């Protein structure tokens, strides 16, 4: 009696393992995502960063919106999920009529592991936002105001748009 029960149990286990094997073999093959060829993308990344910074400091809302991806993180202003939210934030930011000349002194493309050495708090926030696997551009921008010139450091978060493979800015810290 016990042998018969054991045979039935082994038969059931064998059947389940065969079914499982067949089911797993019919799943499509998963291929790793292609690695980003950073050296070949460097020029496009820098161009996007320069255009975004120029649009922002020149208060060109259309240019800034066109280079933005979503959800957008606005320098401790929170996450803006929809273009309308970003437009409203830009309306507020650009309400002051003054624009000041700016000059990008330097741009440096960074990857995630390089961020903690620049600012550990920013890295912590990027991890929290799940923006820790993006490309970053660290810019040193010289602003000239009536009170004098000063340097502003800006960290842009960039990622590729999956539709057209262009680079989009997903946020910034300044």
C-alpha cells in the first residue's frame, strides 16, 4: 500500500516537473539590454545639456519643455509628472522679467558612482527617486548680475527617450 502511494506521488511530481519544464522552455528568450555607448553619445548628451541650460537661463519655456522628459524632478520642488505641471512651475519661475547673461564654464558627464563624491545628499535623493541609473551632466555656469558674477553648479539628470532615442532632461539640482 505504501509503495503504491509512493509511486503515485512520484508520478505526480514527475508530471509537474515535465509540465514546468515545457512551460519554461516556451517563454521568449530574454536578451540583455544593449549597453550605452557613452563615447559615441557624448556629443548629443552635451548638446542637450547646453540647450537645456541656455533655455532655462534665457527663460525660453518652449525650449526647456521640448528637452524635458517625465516624470521631472525639480530641485527639491518635487516630482512633476505631467507637462502641464512643469509648465506651471516654469510660468512661476520665469515670471520675473530679468534675465542675466550666463556662460557655461564647464560640462562633465557623470555616471551614478561618481555622484557621491560630489554630493552625498544628492546621491541619496537620486536613490530615493530611483534616478540612480541615469546619465548626469555636472555644469559650472557663470551668471553675471548687476551685483557681480557668480558661479552656479548644476547637476542635470538625463535619460534616453525610448520612442525617438533622443536625450531628455529628467530633472536638476542646483
